[in-house]
C-alpha cells in the first residue's frame, strides 16, 4: 500500500483569506502561495513524488487524469513543429529537397523567392516548390543554434511573410525530444514514463499552430529540443510506453501538465479561465506533490506597499487598502479577487494578480502588514 501524506499547515492557511491591516499602518504586502503552473492535469513534481512512493506510471496517470485508460495510436503518427521564422535558414545533412538531390556535407542557405524556396550551397542554386521537403539519411542540423532533428524539414512562406522552418517528425522521435526538456532525466523511470505518455497524448490531441504546423518548440506548446534533448533514461521511458496515450471513453484526450500543484490540482475551467469543464481534468488531492525535493510546494513573496501599488497599476484606485479573495477553485487557486483602494474597489482575476506580482501560481493569499 502506498503511504499517503497530509496537507501541510501552510496549505490550510493558504486556502483561507487573511484579515488585512489598514493601509496607513501597513509596511509590506506578503503573499503566501503554493505550486507552480496552472494546476490542471499532471503535476510533474507530483509524478516524481508518487513514483518515490512506488507507484507505476499507469497509476500516476490515472490519478491525475480522472476516469482515463491507456490506448494506442498508429506508428505512422507525425507531429509538425515550428522551429523558427525568419528571412533565411541554414541546414546540413540533407540529400533531397523535393526531387532535387543535395550533398549531405554541404551547408545550404534557404530563402524565399516569390512563393518559392531557393537553396544556395556548394556552388549551386536549387529552386524548389512552395513547400520544400528537406530529407536526409539521418538527423538534419539546423543553423542558428537550433541543433539536430530527426524526420524532415518543411520550408515555406509563413503567414507572417517570412521563411518558416518546420520539423515533420514521427511521434516517437518527437517525444524523445520532449521528455528531458520537460522533466529531469535523473527522475525515477515511472515518472519519466508518465511524462512520455502525457507528452505524446498532448502532441496528438492539441494543435497550437496553423499554416502547416501543429506545435511550437517552446512552452507555448511543450518544450522540444530534438536530438540534443535525448538521453538514455528518457529514451528508455519513451520506448517502454511506445505509442501509448491517455484516453477517455475510447478517445485520446488533452493531457495538460505543469511543474507543481502545491497539494491539489485544479478543474480545467478554473485553471484555464473561460474553458469548458472536462471530466478527466478535475481537481484532485495531490499529497505526492509535497515531497521535500519540491521547491514549489509552498512559497512566500514580500513587497513594499509602494512596489505593490506600482505593480497593480490601473487596477488600484487610490492607496492600497486590501486585496480580498472573492472566489477560489477546488485547489485554492484564486478565481476572482477585489483590489481595494482608498478611492474604490476593482474586481480582478487570479491570473491578473499572479501576473502583476510575478507569482508561480494563482494559489495565493495576500496580507498587508
């Protein structure tokens, strides 16, 4: 049987609103909070904490994605990732550009000419189609510090008018380039396996891009580093979960994840304001997130009143009197609050407050002292 934890006293305190002192007597605004991220779905520190208690990746995923099971996707699944946009791009390792042959040892410079892509390198110029498919026998190296990528490159005019470089890569190679970029490769195998399944499912169920690509290569989607992100430990996690995805009632569903829940995960409609409730993305108690190695399980920030007033900007009417939480979600994350000034009160969201104060999550309480 897995050992469970009790919520720390701090998290009980965080879940309540604090009384505040009059602004005239206050010297500082103290913010106490928990977690790092939106709180919807799988906590990465929680996954490691659960694995430390002996849970396998199937149990971990079932905990964070309620009512789900594991299914499989076709081996032919491909993800298209935007690597860069700009005026030009360089690459090496290619032997084909559409129907044209290239030299793998040559570095080619790609640019747009009208609606076509033109490649220059090795003393020759190659004009290719509007969407040029660049392929080689192994990983292709993209210049500008981007690194090496499996699969192919697709070069085209983007919707911003510039040259768009997209990596079209098989789902398993894509996940190999994600796991260590999103989770410490030194963590336990079952935490890494849970991350591999979550990353694979996310990639195939959510489309962040348009105009010929599915995802960005950063936190706008999930971080993707290509070959340089591959490690022996994370490759093993990908292989152990090959083609597995999280499903709800027989279909793959979006699997959001983030660093730390702070002790409770959150409902989708709270973590993502304005979104619809989803039955597999409901808040659950998450004691596994509270292990001692998690630096985000609880935290405190302190601001001078003058700094707090500056950060609040136009949401503050007069001098700061209080910040009163009006509504919290399941986890304690702030849904709405009142910024009370000497000349009036303004209703704001938890996201607005977190952005103003640079907080790790919206699970916070605000006290003037």
